[in-house]
C-alpha cells in the first residue's frame, strides 16, 4: 500500500515538473514582447561576399527586427536561399550543347520569398567515366 502511494506521489511530482517546463518554453517564445503577427521578411543578406552568415530584416507595422541567417556557399545563387525546389534526375547529355539539364518544382518558399514555380538548371556533361577506387595504398598490406 505504501509503495503505491509512493509511486503515485512520484508520478504527480513528474507531471507537475513537465507542466512547469512547458510553461517556461511558451514564456520564452513570447519574450520578445511583440504582439504583431503579420511580419514581412526580406532576403538573407550575407555579412561579406555573396554567401555565408548574414542577417534578414523583418518589419511589422512600426516594428522591425533582424534575424541571423545563412546562405550556403554551394547554393544556386540564381534561385536564392529562400526558395527550395524538388529536382528531377539529370537528363541525357545533349551532343549539340554538351550540357545536361534538369528542372525543379517549388517545394517551399521561406519567409514569403518571391520564387519561380519551375526552374531549370544545366551543367556540363562529364567526359570521364567515374569509377570507384579499389583500396588506398598502404592499407591492409602486411
């Protein structure tokens, strides 16, 4: 009987602790004090060059904010880092142009970015056939 009471007491303590932790998370989310819900966000502007860490400015009525953001350096700058696409497989190599092409359909536009619905990319055809290397020198030899 005492064991049941102890287990029940422990369960109540755990329940109270998790409820309190949930309240703290909600309070932290509202910590900035803004009641505005219709934020308009600009593009991510890198701190230097054309990729890497940067910031994005947002406005809502009379308020403004800056958020940290990052533009990957290997990203297609033509589309912008805020437009995410689902690409199909690369097509065959065109003998006339020496290029492969593929298209992508818009999957997600972050921060209400203006994105094209369908995009097309090209890359040069590779002249070499890629092969997997067998084994590295010096490894596995006795």
